[in-house]
C-alpha cells in the first residue's frame, strides 16, 4: 500500500514537473509569433485546434468507452475548456504581447490567490492565517511587479489581460484536480476543442481580431520558420503539457500540483532569456519572489486547514462510536 502511494506520488510529481516545463515554453514561442505580426487570438486558436487534433486519435477510444461518463460530466468539460484553456491561454498570450513573459506569467499565477477567495465565498470557512499571510505577500509582490511607485509603469492593458489569465488558471486548479471518471487524455482533448470553438466563434463575429503574420520568427537571435514555433506550441506546450498537467493534478491533488506548477515561472523566465534575450527588471524579479512566496504560503495554509478539518471529522467519528447504541 505504501509502495503504491509512493509510486503514485512519484509519477504524479514527474508529470507535474514536465507539464510545468512544457507550459513554460509557450510564452517565448508565442511572443516570437506575435512580434512577427500574428494576433494572439489566432496563435491561441491554431494552438488549440492543432493540439486537439493531435490528441484525438489517442483520445477517441477512451471517449467512446467512457461516453456515458463524458456526457454526465459535460458541464465540467465545457467549463474547463472555456476557463482553464480558452481564457487562460488568450489572457496570457495577450499579456505577453505587451509585457515581458515572466511578468505576464507572474500575473497569471495570482489565480492561486483567487481560488482562496472563491472557496471562502462558497464555503464560508475562514482561511488559515498562513493563507492570509500569503495573500498579503502576493499583493505586495504584485505592487513590485507593477512598480507602482516607479517611473516605468507596465502597460495596464497587458496587466488586465494577465489578470484575466489568472481567472483561467484558477479554473484549471479547481477543475483539473477534481475527481472525474473522464480519462485525462479525453478531458484534455475535449477541453482544447471547446476552447478552440469558443475562440473561433469570437474571431468569426469580429469580437477578437485574427490576422496572420510573417512566415518567419526570431528565436535565439536567428530567423526560423513560423511553423517551427507553431509546432512547438501545439505538440509540446499544449498537447503534451495539458495531458501531463491533468495526470499530475489527479495523482497529486490540486494543492500539491499547484506547488509543483510554480516551477513554470522559473522555466518560462529561463526560456524567455534563452530564446528571446528577455528578462524582467530587478524590481519585478523581487516582486515575483514575493508572489511565489505568497502562493507557497497560501498552499501551506490550505494544507493546514485541510488537516485541521480532517482531525475534527475524525474526532467527531470517534465520539459517535462511543455513544451507546439504543436497544430497540
């Protein structure tokens, strides 16, 4: 039993780390396309359509076999596609058009803090004191990232898109970690398809612009075909990343998976420096440290609160077992 749990956690940790690295590549490759004239909406749309098409042959049999479960969980799948896939990707790619990749991703990771407020509102259960400390640290970090007292204020439109991405990320952590009979690969494929359909409709009616750009992009100071960037976004940063993230969240649980997911920020900053020669300013890196520390504190607070509730439930069960059973 212990060995099985250890193996489950080990495989879940590996999946979550690989997912974070894969997701971390999306910002630099997407930004190379956006700087070449491709609109963020079209980049996201092509990424999602391509990734869902890649996953479909592998997901088809599980979808047929578990069609009753999928139909019963359709609202969950659709919500995941709209929030965790569509809104998160669109918000993040729109943000990297105006902000450094690392700053955009740090804004997106404030979604972990948003989860706290949503759960607090729905359950009316007061968060742990560590959670409050984490919120304060994250907000202080946000002020540093935005450099509110400095002379160089980031593009506020980019900041707004980053916060929209945070809402989408909150949806990912809440929905991907929920127990579900829908196979992970089917869940990812359907979520990507739903997000693509939603963006496609918004593009067709003219709500969001969709324009193609140049046939080449600049990566590591050299020109490369645009299809190379799209191929990476579809195969690595979408298809592989979403499957690994869902598998990791289901094996580790949303809390631990959220901790591991923080490494995406480090991967993204590293890839942005390597591929684009881009680094956030020192004050923004300091703010990012505060945000990450805040997110860690929030997660620790959630874990502590969950452990306290479990101990209380166990105590109630023990006291009930000691109550004499009435004799009829």
